C-alpha cells in the first residue's frame, strides 16, 4: 500500500470518533474483533452502524470474547446487533492492565484498521 499512516489514539472518545468515521466510510467489508461488546450506549451505536452498513451491502463480521461480553444478552446479538457475530472462548484468566485497556478492539475495513 502507498501512503500508509499511523495515528496514536490516546483515549476512548477520540478512538471511538475515529472508529465510527472509518466504519461509516466502509464500502466492501468490516471485520471487528473485540474483547468487550456491551449492551450499553457505545455498544448500541456500534450495533446500529454495523447493521446499517450490512444493509448497504457491506460484508460485516464480528468476533467477541465470550468472557469479556458475558453480561451482554444473546438477544442483543440476535436483534439489536443482527450481523454475523461469533463468540470466542477465552480460556485464560483476564488481566486488567489499567483503566480502559481491557476492552480493546481490532476493527478492519478495506481502508482502515485499529
């Protein structure tokens, strides 16, 4: 690829803004892997955007950690976030490194990746 760029995103609000912007611009596919996918305001925003992009013809795939998302209901994934979502089984003990570091996500679109 030509003209690759790296930008350090240091906090949640800045990171979420960049993620939502990139997801909004996706035209081909979105592949999202996350430790925590909660049924909260941020989770619902992600779900609504992923469903919208899927309706636009973008291929959407989500992998979430079954332990990190333990409190998220199955109904949320079947209705609110009605995109292909797969639970990975985390057989290792979770470790918290500090505030905000335990919910890391990897999101890849054709043009962007976190």
